[in-house]
C-alpha cells in the first residue's frame, strides 16, 4: 500500500504528457486541394444547389465579419483568417501554460531547497511535486510554441470551423483530465491520514496535485471561453453568408448586413420574426 501510494503521488506530471500530442495537433491543415471552389457556398448553405463555374475566385468577406481587429482589409481568404485566429488563440494558451509552469518550477524548487525534508516533510514534498509539474508544463508549452501549427492552413471556411471544433474538444478533454488530477490528489490526501508511515510526505504530494489540477482547470477554462466566443462568431458568419456569382464567373461569399427588428416585431423561436399588433 505504501509503495503504491508513493507511485500514485508521482503520477501527476507524467499524466500531463498525454496532452502534449493533442496540444500540438489541433488545427493542422487537412486540405489536399488548395483550389477554392463552390464548396465554400455549399458549406454556408447545406443542401442548396449553386452553379459551378470555372475560374473560381477565393471567397471575399467584409472587414467586420470575424470579430474586431480580426481582418485588416476586405477580400482576404476567410478560411485563412479563421485559421489565424485559432492559431493565435492556441499560442496565447500555450504562453499562459508556460508562464504557469515556469512559476511552479521556480517556486517548487525554492520551497524544496529551503526546508529540511526530515523536519518539514509535507512542505518538502509539496515543493518537489510542484516543481515536477512546472517542468512538465513548461516543456509542453515550449514544444507547442516551437513545433505546433506548422501544417498547411485550411482551404475552406468549413475546414477552419472543423479545426476550431477540434480545439474545443481537446479543451473539454483536458478539463476532464484536470478534474481527474484534482480528484487523485484528494484521494491521496485521504489515504495519507490512514496511518501510512510516510503520510506527511504523501499529504504534501497530494496537496500539490490538487493545486495543479485546479490551476490547469482555470487555464483551460479561459481558453474554452475564448473558443466559445469564436464559435459564436463563426455561427453568425455562416448565418449571414450568401453566395453569388462574381463578374469573373467565380463564386463569392458575401455577408448580409445585420437586420434590426422593426417596431412591433419580436424574435420568436428559431430566430423567426413574429409580428404583434402595435398599441394605439
């Protein structure tokens, strides 16, 4: 039992490595054919027929489509712009994880060196466990920043949307792991009070695992909130998109202007406008 508890107390940082490959993978381009076509319009309006045409031009969108400061000028490829937004969000998340990791590595090392293991075993174990998590998280963040996001960008807005959805799924998976880390720490803390010979050390490891699980839960939660906002913007973009044949014979995706409800109208279920009589 004692040997098993010691091993379990040190399993936290290696478990975090399981997310490294996921952090490096999201958003990689899956396009095999970079020639844009009317699939952009079909993705905006599933089930609607759009005439095919030769010499298709990349889809054009308005500067106000994908959030403030997301587009500098009109006429850029929307798939590339969506891809850039996701890449920037992933980099920001990795930077936050890296800062968290470096802070924990430094604080944990200082704590472990500042106290005597025999006199204060709980504090010493807390420092060792914290430093280990810090090193692992710093390595994951550094690897993601150096090697992540090197794939080709998606060629259509639909592929960009799938990349964003994939990123959200990874964040949800990470949140599940974070809860698991914290619960593992709680279990170790409970076990440390059951007469273990090294119960004080196990308690320190358990407390550190709980702190790391909660800290990563907050970081991934911040990233997930950003993902949710981008998905809302994407859904709005697809709802307002409409296809048209350009003068050159290509397919363009344009945005309808936002419409405000007329006086006496309200939005019913499904976004449809329901008229109610005006008061005289």
